[in-house]
C-alpha cells in the first residue's frame, strides 16, 4: 500500500510548498519505507530525489520544487526490493521521464520474460516504465497499454518534458485531485488537497500538458481494462527499435 501525490501548474506558477508538505505527510500514512520526488523545473529539466525512510525526514527537499511546473511524489510501502537499496525506490525512469506507481504488478516476472525486459532493480513497478518505453504511440497510449499488461490495481503519475506533461492513470487504487489557485494537486488521499477534492475517474488514463502558458488535456482519456491482457492499442517493439524519443 504505497501513496502518490503530484502537482501541475495552471499558468506557470510553482506549487504552494506548505500544501505539498501537508500532502506528503498525509500520503506518508500509506507508506514509510521510502520517499521520492521527480519535478520538472521552469528551465525544462527533470530532477529527482529519493531516499529510504519516511517523508517526514525529507520535507525540506520539497523546497527544491518551489518553481516546478510539474511534481510527482511517492511514499513507499515496500513489497518487492529492499528500500535500503535506493534503486528500488520511486520514482523510476519512463523513457526520458519519471513515474511513480501505487500498486503491485503481480505478473512482473512474467512480463520481464515475455517482453525480454532488462530491469535494473528488484522493484516490480519498474516494468511499467520499461513497457511504456517499448511500445509505440502517444504517452497516453503507451501508458494504457502497459497498465493493461499488468495484473493488479494501480495508480500512476508520470512527468515528461518537451512539452511538459503529466500522466494521470487509475485502476482500482485511490487517486484524487483538487484545484488550487496555482494549479491542480493530486493525492492518493483527498485530505490536504485544495478546493473540493474529487476522485480521478476509475479505469482511465489521461495526459495533461502545460505548453505555451496554457494547461490542457492531450487527446482523450483512454479506458483501462482489468489488466493482464493486451488492451489499449500499441504493438510491442523489438529492443533494437525503441521509440522513447516521444516520451
């Protein structure tokens, strides 16, 4: 039972750090084994931080997100891979971006063998990023395809640049959002979110983009299936024909 949280700007302003700190502490109730962040700076660079231990030990790291366009965060309850090995902690790479995941990929070993994946950690979540980087299509199509290979409920947030994009995907696991003056905040739990927090529509994947000073939805949301089957489009690519540029 992990927890995730995030933020995307509406007009270029960074998040309210005091609110992010509160959301991180609330999210910590879902996992204290490790804490991690990925954020997209105003200059277009994605930075990361992750360490073993609860979020409360690292709240000052959120100051680094003060000017961020997008933030994704993770409070880990470890199921596969020791949090003492920081490689197992979130966020994990997805192409040129980073993602956080709440859930268990029960068939991660089967997926590694089936698609000849080459994980660098013992964390089951890593396979989702590897699958997305090996499937053609838009970021949302890739996310839907990867999610539908995975057995188990999930919630995911991911960040990419050029353009600044935030993936929001949910199947079964809790994920909520609230609108603030500076942007939209996301959290596994509704507490601490601004405005009237609402649940992200279940069994959906969508991508939000901040580009040209405006925030908008990229394409249409994609419905997610129950998992463990090829659903949502996209064909697997041979390792020699990776299509990670779009990500």
